[in-house]
C-alpha cells in the first residue's frame, strides 16, 4: 500500500498543534504555545496568520522535515456557513470568507495555515468536519419562537472520529449505527448520530445544553430575560457570562476540573454539589436524545478531556447505562482525526467536497 505523508494543523486560542502522519501513524508532533505577550501585538485572530505560519515552518525546518515530501496539508475547519460532514478542499472562496468573517474563532486559522503551506509546496489543502457541520433534521431546529431556530455548532471533528472508532469496536460500520456521543470539555456537546448523520445536537459554543466548566448551559427562560434586562451588563458582557464565564467557573471560580476534583476530595460541600450537578445535567442531556431513534441505540460514547475523570464517568454511566452500553474514549485526538480525513481522500475512499459561500445559512432547513 502506498504511503502518504500528511501535515495536520489544529490552531487554538493560545497554541498551534501540529502533527505529521505517515498514513495513520503519527511520526512527529508539537504543541507550539503562544504567550499573551506574543499575541497582544495582533488586533485580531486573522492578523496572526503569517506569525503562526512562520512558527510552523520554523519548527519543521528545525526538525529537518522535508516538506516537499508531504502529500497534503489538513487544517481544522472554522466558522464557515453550515455544511455537511466530510473533507473539504480549501479554495479561495473559503479563505476570503474566513478572513472577512466577523465571528472570530481560532479554528478559522486552520484552513488558512494549511493553504499557506500547501501553496509553498504545490499540494492540496483540506479541512475536515468543522464546528459548523449541520446534519440536523429540520424538525429538530424548530423552537416555540418562529423567529428563532436552533443551530448546529458542536465538536463535529471529535464526535465523528469517536463514533467511527466506536463503530470499529463493535464491528459495525458508522453508517449502520445509532450513537449518542457526548463530548465533554470546556464546552459540552451531545449529539445523536443516526446512521452516520448528527440529526440533533446542542449548540455548545453559545451555551445551550448542559452547563460545562465555562458555559452556562440552557437557562430558565423567564429568569434569563429578567436578568439580561436589568441594565447591569452590556451585550458583550452578557455573552461572555454565558460562554466563557458561565457554568462551573461562575460557581467555583475555576474552569479547571482537576482543581474542582481536588476541592471535592478535600470535602468542599459546594464543590461537590456543583460536581454532582454537572454529572446529573450531562446524564439528562444524554437521556433526552434517546427518543429521537425510539431508543434503538448501539452505544453511548463519552469523549473529551472530562472523560479522563473516572468518578464523573462512573456517575454518568450509572445514570444512562439502562439506555445502551457506554463506551468511554477519553481525550480528543483531533490531529489524528484531521489526518484520517485527508488520508481518506488521498486513498480515493472519499471524494473531497467543495464549499461555496452560498451554503445554507444557520437556522435554514
């Protein structure tokens, strides 16, 4: 079998993770950290693109990597318009949209960094399963306010990768399975995967669903309206309180769940109450999706950083194991997921999709 070499790039708010893969095997990786001082010189995330490209190339040069041998560059997908799942070829239209998009997110640099490097060596650049993957059933988007529809923004890359891995473990194809997948990190998203499509999922970026280490989760509507209209907070402050300063950090002053666990172990009653409520709400979120497929679920998959917490996993498992077997896949190997998406295209197992700016808008059917 022919060997393919792929560079995967996953930009975060304060780091750029990279990995080089020979087929599915990682042969080199690095987490390039960016200090607050370094990033403070840039007015926006997009202004960082040349800075981060240079750091990636410098690292590869330092490691004496012959980038001319790379067959493809794959970057994390960003804040594009909603799209179907898959591997997408990076094109000029995509780059222009990301550069000019007012919704800034570090993941949007993924396509740009990949394209910068790919153009230098004459190979194709791709993105895989960005956060705006939208496979929701139209009925799942309907709310009680006609002007407001639910939208799909979730950990698509890791959820899809975890679902594919779980399918292998039970010796079935992903498109043959019904899974409930819970990604538990700083934000939490729980999706129902019906025969390969995520037909319902909470918008984790904007705080819907269970509360998380730094998201409020869904809030009682009447109380939320009264709180938001007190005039004490500006709109940006309110949004920050919901996404970034809500959830566990609002209650306990930290979004670090290791610190919270230490507090619980030391007998802190408030910390224990919040910890228990976190597990309780995640379990409710998982259970709420079972009716979508009439209870016919092959497995419940729990992934993300919080899946390393054995006590939290035991709590959730006890709540939901009556629904389906529970598979724990701790962490999020997004670099591997990116490289596998690129590899499927290089091997001809999947055709690369083409994104256009006229893709469906959020909330559309």
